C-alpha cells in the first residue's frame, strides 16, 4: 500500500501551500525523513520530508501548484506498486480535509446547542407594533399590553415624557382626552367582551364577584372586570352606535335543523341554531362587506377574511374568540369549528389570533328567555349581531293565525362606516337566509 | 562520550530506548501535525533527548517536575503513557487532560509531573512554591526539578525565583536547556552574559555548572551530583545543558535565522547515535538489542498513534467542567 | 454580637485559619516584622513564627506564584499583595497560571490560594496607588473575587474562602478598615455568590460592592427624605455573581442603578447592567444607570480626587433626574 504524502500543516494558521520544487523525480528512491520537495508557506520555504521510505511512485502536485493542507501531493511506495486511484490535488473528490470540514460543521452546530440562550424572565410579549414611536419603559409597555391600554392615550410623566409603570397603572380611560381612533392598539391576548353574552352550547355559571359581597362594602374590580369596563366605555365613547332590529321566523330552520341532526347523528354532528346564524352572517357579510370592515384614520379598512367572533363565557370571564377565515366553510364545518372553539376556550388553548382576530361578532343570549337586546360593538370591529331566544309565537300566515318559531335579532353598527339603510339591508339579508335555510345547507 | 561513570547494561538499555521513544514520538507528532490531527502549536524535542533522559529517571517518585511547553520529552521520560500523551496532542478525551491542555500543557499529577507551562518563565514561581511546600512540610528530602530554556532567563520571574529560592534555601534543581535560540533570536542577541548562562546563577549564590546536553552520560553524572547536593538541604543548584533543537521552534518556524551547516554540524553529534555507538563499543548493548528496541519503539509509537486516532473527542459537556475545583470536604 | 472594625475582623479570620489548619501560612511584603502595611497582621509574627508568617522580597510575581505552587501540592497559603495596584506585577501568575491549572489539567490540580489585597482610592495616593481592579479579575474564569463591605461579611466570607479550592482575590477596601460593625459571637459562614440586601426598599435598586456600599446606603438615606424608597444590594462577591438577588429586586422596584468606584469603561457595572436588561427587560421602568468614576487616572489633590469618586449626592441626582422621581 503506497503512502500518500500530503500537503503538510506548517503552523496553526496555514491553509494551503505551494509546491516550489521537487527534489526527487518520480521513480527515485527516498528514505524516511528525507527531503523530497520544497514547500512554500506564507512564512517561508521549507523542505518537506517523506514520512515513508520507498520509491517516489508519482508526483501528484506539479511544481508551482497551490495545494490545500491535507491534500495528496505525491505517493511513495514499493517499486512497481500501483499508483492509481489517487486523485490529483485540487480534485473535487472527497478528501480527508473535506471530511474534517464536515466534522467541524457538525460539532459547530452541536456546540450551539449546548450554549444557553438568553432567557427573559417575563413572558413573551404579544405587543402590537406601534405605528408611531411612543416613549415608554419596558415594564410600562408590558403592563399596558396586559391591561389592554393604548399607550397613545397615556400621558408620560417620566424624563422626556416617557410613559412609566405608574402612568399606566393610574391611567383612567374615561378622562383620556385623546380622540384619535386607535383600534389596532386594542389587540391583546386577553381582550374582554363588551357585554355578558353566551352561546347555548357553552352555558356555564358566570361568577359575579359582587354576589358574595356584603352590603355597604365596596368590592374591588377584578382584572377582567376592569378590562370590560375600559373596553365598553371606549367603544361606546368612540363608536357612534345605531341599531336595526328584525323578527326572524325560525320555523323552517328549526325543522331543517332537526332533520339534518337526525340524519347525521351517527356522525356525531349536531347543528345548533347558532351555527345557522353564523352561516347566515357569513353569507350576508359577503354581500355587505362594510360590516366586515373597520374605521381607521378617516377611512374604511376592509378585512381580507371573514372571522366570526362568538361570545363565550369561560371560567375567567367572557371572551370573544373568532372562527378564523370562515368565509368558505360549510355549515357542517362551521359547526365543528364553533364546537372546537368552545372546547379550546374552556381548556385555555386558544391562540392569540383567535382571541383578537374577529372581524364581526355574534352575541347570543338565546338560552335565556329574553326577547332581544342591544350589543356593544367589540373594537376594532364595526358591527355585532345580538340574538335572543327562539320562541313559539302566534303569527298571521296567509291570512290565518299560525304558530311560528320567532327570534329577535338586532344589528349594532358603527355609524361612521354605515348608515341605517345599510343596517336594514344587512339584517334583512340575515333574515332572508334564515327563513329559507336550505340555502345555508347546500 | 566522555564519561567515567559505570552504567549497567540494563540502565543503558533503558536510556537508549527512552531517548528513542522520545525521538520517534516527536517524529510521529510532526506527521500528525502535517495531517491536521495535531493542531495549535507543536514544539518538538528532537535533538534534546539526552537532557530529559539523562536527568529525570534519576529522580524519586516523591520529587516533582515542572517545565516549559516543549514538554513531550520530559513527560515521556517521567513515564507518562505515550498513548495518553499522543491522545492529548490530538485533542482526544483519553488525553492526559482530556483534550483541554494540548501539546504545551501536559500534566500528570499522580506522577508529580506538574505541567508544561506555556508562558515563558511562568513555571519559575510555581516551582519555588512547590519547593517551599516541600520544605515547610519537612516530610522528606524531596525536590523540584524545573526545566526552562535559554529564552526564559531574561524574564523577571526567572530572577525573582532564583533570588527567593536561594534566599529561602529551597530544594530546586534549575535545569536550563540552552538550545541557543529563543524562538528565532540567538542567545547572544538576548543574553548580556552571552552563551554561557550558568554564570548568572552565581549572582544569586546558587551553585551552577554546565554540561554537554547531547551527552547523556555527562548530563546524568551532573544531575546525580546536583540531586545529592539539593537533598542535603542547602538550597538550589543550577545546571545548564548545552543543546540544539534540530527542527524549528514550532511547526510554523521557517528556520531562516540559522544556516544548514550549523544544523548539520550539531546533527553529527546526535545524542542517540553517539550513545548507541558508545554502548556497542563498550559491550553494553548488542546489535540484536538495538534492532529489538527499534522495533519495540516503532510498534509502541504506532500503537500510540492508533490509540489517539481511535479515541473519542471530548464530550461537549466537558467544556464546562473543572473550571473550578470543588470545595474541600469538611 | 461584638462590635469590631473590619481590620480586626480580617485579622480574626486569618488567626482562625492559622490556628485550625497547619497547611496555612501567610506570605507577603512586610506582613511580619513590620506588622502589615495596613496593620492587619500586627502581632502575628510573634504568635506564629517566621516559618508561617513569611516576609517576602518586593517581588510580587514570585511570591504570588509561589503561593500557587505551594497550593498545587497540598498547602493552603494566604498571600498578601500590599495593594491591588501591585497585583499587576503578579498578574501573569494569577491569570495565566493560578486561574488555569484546574482547567488545563482537567481537574488533576487545584490551587486553594487566597490572595488578600487592598483596593480602592480616596486616600490621595494618586494615579498608581488608587485603583480598583476587582472587575478585571472577575472577568477571568477560574478565579473567585470576594469584595466584603462590612466586618461581619469579611469574617464570614473569609471562612468560606478557606474551604474553597480555587484561587481567590479577596479585596479589602482601604477606607473600610476602620468601619465598625456588629459581628456575631457564634460561628457562622457566608456563602460565596450570595448578595446581601443591605437595606430594603421599593422604588429603586442600588447595586454596589466594597467601598461603594456605604455610599449607596448614604444615598438611600437621602432618597428616603425625598420620599423615594431605595433598596441597596451589596454583591459581596463578583465571582461567583448572584444575579438572582439583583433581578428579584429589580422586578420589585423596576429601576436599577449600579454604583462602582472604578472607571466606567470596562467597569463591572456594565456586566451587571447588561445582565439586568437581558433577563428583566420587561420589568424596567427606565434605563439601567451606571455610576462609575470617570475615565481619568486618579489625581492627587483632594478636591479633584473626591470629584472622581461616586458620592451619595451623585446617586441621588441621577436617580431623581433619570427616573423622573
């Protein structure tokens, strides 16, 4: 087996060397430690000694060639030995040095794994990107984010007007003088609902902290209560609400729902009244996209997707998570998504986008015996549909008295975007769809 | 060979084979360096073998050795396993320091080999401290053998250490390996006293002498006398061994500061070749002995290289171990 | 409790070491016959003899290195470098040798060496004798750096240092030697790497060590008069560093000031400040302030020397201005 003479490492920083001159010709005899070539490094020309004795079988690197450290420059072996299968210097075949480089890379990446990353002790912030620069300390930003406070409305008392922790903690939204619409700053991971509403599938006892309080005592507001107070005040202060109501005959819808559920009960599918309402709203929003938009900087910003938010009462309080991008979903799919949303809200596994991404909301108090109510719009949305219970009522049909399943619905809308006529058109469309429910199923 | 000392065949055999072990070990390290297996700085001991082998085997187990970064020869002469030394040079977990020290920092605390030290002159104060500890413990007449090169004697730490060692009468043998160059600067360009450095010791009231560092028997004779004197408790001695390193300071050395005739002249006095000739002439060793030893050493070195090549790299966890020693158990 | 000055607390610690461990000896310039340049070891030579109280030549490199060498083979020496300024003459032995031996030998060797030295300025000793280099040493892995501010800490920390098996820079501030404090009569130790809350507070955290702890406490008094409640943290050791106590405090106060005597550029306060913002960014109600001496060599004349040393007023002003308090 021939010995490969390789470009030597002559110093820790040497990467390549030049073969200046061969001191031996191919075929000549060489002894161990006998100089065979002169190698030039960036420091000097040095004699290169053979590590083996025998015959110089082949010179791989010609005089003048620059060869990376570790690549073969010549072969020494026994007389007549084969000198084939040895790549010439600089060829692309794998060499020891290639292997070495790969190994280095491996250990490099391993090394990064053992190096500990810096970890903040506080949770990752879901703070939205401010559109203009606000001077605020890190802790003030974090707390504002948690409380859903818009820093643009907070006056800074620190040096240079910097908003400090104290400024945020003592911030009173009611006394805020800012009138600028700042809907996007509202997004937060715990945005509260504007009114106590629920959907039938997720009815649970809402605990009111005032229930157990003693007469005459002042019960401090819970964090959730504070948020609800702040958001509803903000919405009612900034958004000029108007309301349009309609009585919707749900008789056909109830019949159809029963048929569908009977047919699909084996599949575990159970369409609710609320599912039908969600579907009807989606179709109506496609027709009247202004209700799926919001007011911003004196313009109407249309949303690209329809994300129907539904009010859910959880243990922590009310939240309004959204079914994201549900514009093209079938009724059956929607039913599943609403159920999934409710389950995950109970288990606390909703993601941030679901918490904050709603573009239109439905508040359903149908499980209570209420004929109807008015809802407060959930910023930054511009409309919310409030529905009451479905109750049997006498109606006149074709000149005769009949019993029908009637549901009251009221749309609350932002007058800066839409007017009463548009509100009427929208709720009539919802009514039309629900009263002719086959269209919702197909 | 200029000696009157009688040595037995067995000793001659040990001396010859240890010198050859060092020579072959160093040749192998150079090949491994050229192949990229050994990295960093590599300083070989080729040409200076007679000093380590003439000196270290005369020490007792309870004596201590400390030296500089050209430390492979000292380590092997002290009996450090060539396998773990080679593995250390290759940065492997089986090395003397688990791959954390490298060529310049070989340690074996059990064998009282207290390190190659790579800051020129840095080993002197440590040697003084070890000798002080020996003296304060008053347990044995142990000593410290401290190796250094001609480049170290202009460092302040050398002079501070010489002074304190002499002042406190500490048991140290200062072993100067004068190979005539501190990296590429000749001793005549760096030492005010010229080539004969041992005279400097006289300024500190330290008995000093000079030997031919390429003559193992002369080194041995001088060191034995020095050991005897130090064990008597009268303070340090200073031995200068005139030597020559055949190769550059390190693998990066262009050796353009000396001419080839100088190197050839020194090589002609090769310590191994001349000791071999002496032993054959005196009948201490036979031709058979010589070829048997040659083969044994070759296979020992081959085994060391294979051991180093096949050993695993240090675990990544080891990056963080032994930065600090654990507190004393109470 | 017994009231004593810091100098006596250190002397007590040294005597304990000599009394209980025959591997321990003292070595340094003028520690014997002279009684110690700061009189810490007065009377030691008479009590322990020349062999264990070793006066050395003025040769810091060799006697500090010899301490390391003796420690390598089983002794537990305590060396005294007269001032931390002179430790630079021995820095090769401290940084290149003592600090490296455990690691380079992969645990075969250890260096249980305490290097006592005197740090700090304020004594009109001018540029070469008024420096603080604890921060330099704290940046070297393998070294421990202990910087006590009270007699109680000096004794308790030293007791722990004696059991540690690593080279330790034990830096005593020259202006603290006469500071009085209560020291428990019963035996106690103070662990390395555990900061002390010198004064609790709610509004701002002042981190300091060594001679600056007194200044921070004085600033806290003044802030209190302004209705600002300052928490003062004494790091006690720079290596190991107790970052947890600092961060916990900052989480509470949301504001941090780091006060250090040495120069601002390269100061240890920078390490503290960057650590705070890295791990507790979202807790901060303002920038982490660093109050260091300016980047000038210490002058001799009293008025300009005093001007370069952080003072209580300097801290108070920085806090009120920068935090809008």
